[in-house]
């Protein structure tokens, strides 16, 4: 997948983000249900971690041999690492992820999300226009929409009685949660606004939980795409594990530059 992404986008810099902590305590303190079902004994998350425990170090090892940085932080999720790298980047950024939370980082023309529909090649290029067309909201308002609607996959219930259509209408009508709160302070009343008023404490906490951090204290890294690698050494290591094919594809993609 990484080889194909490099072929498609021909990046000058690249990095992988690690989920060193997929359920930070500070987020759980704000919303106790945050990803709680994933932390339960016998969950799919626990099963996946057990099955991947021996594989992830191998993957990280090959990335390191190929001079591709894998960055993480013990107090933050991978999405926060991505947000920080995107904020630091001087040029255009393409994020590859199936996590819709990252749509909040989309900022034309600098940041887009390469969102897999089916694999790497069949993917949507998520821009502000894509978000506006898909959800009927301003292109920079995905986070606020998600807070109101909720996200069961993350254990975030949303505002009770507010589904996707109502959340979109509220965000489109008021521009986002800040505008909704201002309307409440002005005394505006409607059935959807009354629901938000009732759950306003939750909305404020969920907003903090959902907001991707863009100033994680990561070490300064060059992240430049490698121009020379010990290919023979890397392929010998790949042969020992029976993964010469994908490693060879990655090396070929990394070392081929478009004119």
C-alpha cells in the first residue's frame, strides 16, 4: 500500500504515524465512554493487537531500514501526530487514512485526505468541496458536525435526538458549534437548538475530545524521501521473512523519482 501511494503521489517527504496510545487518559477524563468498548476484555481491538504484536515491530524495522520515519507519542493518538506533521509542513500535504476524523484537517489547497474507498488506488480525494457536497456543511466544519452527530465507533454518543441530517442542518445554518452557542446565548429557540442546549456540557467536552491536536511535542524530523538505500541488505532481510515482493516494490517506488 505504501509503495502504491508513493507511486501515485510522488512525495518529496513522507512519514508514518503510530498509535502509541489509542485511548489517552485525558480524552477519557473528558468523555468516559471514549472508545470504551474497544478497551473491553475480548474486544476486536484486543484480538487485533494480540495477532499483530509480532508483526508490527517487523514492519517498523523495515520502515526504519528504508529511512521512513515512524512517529508517535505516548500521550497522543496517531491522528494527533498526523495533525502536528500537517501543521508543520511547509508545502502541500496528502494524508492517507480511512479515519474520517481526519477530515477536520482538510484545508484547501494545502491539506487533502486520500480516503480509501477500496484499497489505495480506488480512493476519494477529500477536499473542502468534497465535504460540502457529501455532508451539506461548510468544508471546514466536519469536526463540529461529527460532535453533534456522534460517532459510535469512538464511543461518542452525540447530542441525543440529533442525527446526521439535523447535525448537518445546524452546522450549515450556524457555521459550527461556536455559532450555535452564540445563537443559544441570544435566546434563539428551536427543537434542534433545545437539544443542543440540554447537552451543551457534553458538546463542549466532546469538542475537546474530537479536536485533533496539532502541537504534539514531537522531535524535529527531516522526513525527506530517501535518495539512496542499502537495497541488497534490505532485500536479504526481506528474503529471510518471505516478504521480498512487497519490500522490493517499496524500494522501487522510493528510489524512482519523476522528472
